[in-house]
C-alpha cells in the first residue's frame, strides 16, 4: 500500500535526521513526499514537507494545513 510505504519513509527519514545522517533523511523524505503528492494525501504531505524544510516547504505546508483545517499542525508550525 503506497500510503503506508510513504509513512514508513517519512518515519525513517526522521530517524536518519535524529542520527545526523542528513543525506539519507533527505532521500527518504523526498521519496515520501513524491508518494504523498501522487496520492493527494495533503495532510501527510504537509507534515513531510515540514520535516524536510527545504526552500518553500514550510510555506506550502502552511497552505496545506490551512486547507485541511489542521489547526494543531498549523499552530505547531507557527510556534
């Protein structure tokens, strides 16, 4: 199931980042984002964008959180 594969990639990307392996983290987050975009899974896409944090990712995540009504995620992004 592609959704769960993307969730796993997102989590594994977080683990790589926590260990300081930025290259592996970026690779997994990029793959997760690609799948979430294809599936049009806006909330999980926004969460993965926040984790990746590349240019434009946070602004796009904010827009997605707003359209999803994800106020908790939006407030954490603003903090």
